[in-house]
C-alpha cells in the first residue's frame, strides 16, 4: 500500500447516526493528490434522506442541551474545533471558556431553529449544513433586548463531530434599549453596568513573552503560501513510519507549537497522537519547517499558539 498524508484543520460533534454516514469502506479508499471529494460518497452508509433525518435529530439535541444549560464539548465537538463563531482552533477547555464569555452577553437567550430551512451537502469528506434560527436575548454590553433571525453554518467532520459553527447572515435585527433593566431581565431604578465576562487569556498589556491564542488575533499565523503550500511541504517531507504501515495504523496527530514573532516555530509538542512512530515523524518534519508568517495584533507581530492536525492515511496503490 502506498502512503499519503493529508492535512485537515478540524473542529467537533457527537452522534452515532451521523458517524454512520461516514463509515469507512471495507478496503482503504484510494486518495489522489489533495482531492478527497469522493471519499464520503464511496464510504457513506446512508442515503440523503437518512443523513437529513440524522442531522435533524442531532441539531435538535444540540440546542435542547444548550437550553438546559448543558455545554459539554466532548459530547459534540472534535478535540480541536476549527471555528466557533469568531474563534479558531479551540481545545475543549478553550471552547468552554469562549462559550461562557459569549453567553455572558446573551442573557436569557431564547433560540429556536427552523427545521424546514435546513440545507446540506457533502463536500470533500464532511457534511456542510446551514439553517435559520430565531433568537432573542438581553445584551448587557448594549443594555438592550435584541431579536434577530440568524443563519448558521455547521460543518460535521468524518468522525461525526462539529468542526465549524458560525454565523453566515443576520437579518431583521431589532434592538430595544433598556437602560433600567438588570442583566437578569429584572427592572432596576439604577442602570446596571454591562458586565461582559472577559474571555480568559484575552490580550491585555503587550508583552514580548506573552503567547496569544490564534483566535484572538487580527491575523492568525500561517504557513507562507497558505494551506496548499503547507500540504505540499508535508507531502514532500513526510515518510510513513514502517511500523505504522505494517500495523495499518492511521489517524490524526495534533502538533502544538508557538509561532515566534520572526516566524520560527518553538515549544513543539504532541497533544494527541496515534503512536507507532507517527507522532515522532510529525515532530521531525515540523521541526524542519521553514519560518511561518507570524500572527498579527495591532499591526505588530506577536507570539501565538497554533495546533496543526496531521492525518496519516494509507491508500491502495
């Protein structure tokens, strides 16, 4: 078998029916260059109606849990979430922090999603779904009660996990100033100052040694030339470990590192691996990476953290 290493930038979701949509075929799927558009179609065990039914069940459960105040990333999201609203490449801990900060400014949130607006398509090896929601909430930062219709996009990766959840469009936004309303919705004779919970680790004072989360930057760090060039670099330099090949080991290796202000990579480590030599090979190649474009904040390069998922996948010759 030949060896092909693919690059994916991930985020997460949980549901057995959704996972079944991505069940692998009995033999490895041949991957040609970077085009994986046929992987899902060749490995899918569900037709379009079954996928739609499973999506409806999953989305409904996702919002019901949030309405109950239940937000447990491992139940729904991948270990590294690509995008959660305006933040990127989040670990479970970071995702919980960002969600808590977001909800602090969306008090008394009432959200319903419109099932009949659900649209989805299979793209590459993921399912891209979008649907409209109706939302109303009290926004302490504006001392206003707002309502709007919001179009959301949800991307589900092959493991049945949400990798992306973001807003695509907002329409019919109505904002009613309520200066005498307290954050919990009760009235007050004295205006209550808006109290938006700060996102932990948010940048405050500039420091040469401070490491910023990529999601907080104006421009996150990236490989010079973008993901396409990064993919070419990895394909050219990666060697599939013999032990992993013999044992048929495949999967994702998550490499975490810091991109310095000069683009050099430091503090490199594996935060999730698959063993059999794949972790060591991922580290070896990334330690020989050329300098990256550093993350930018206030038009200045800063030290920033980055997590790169590398997928080791065997393919037929």
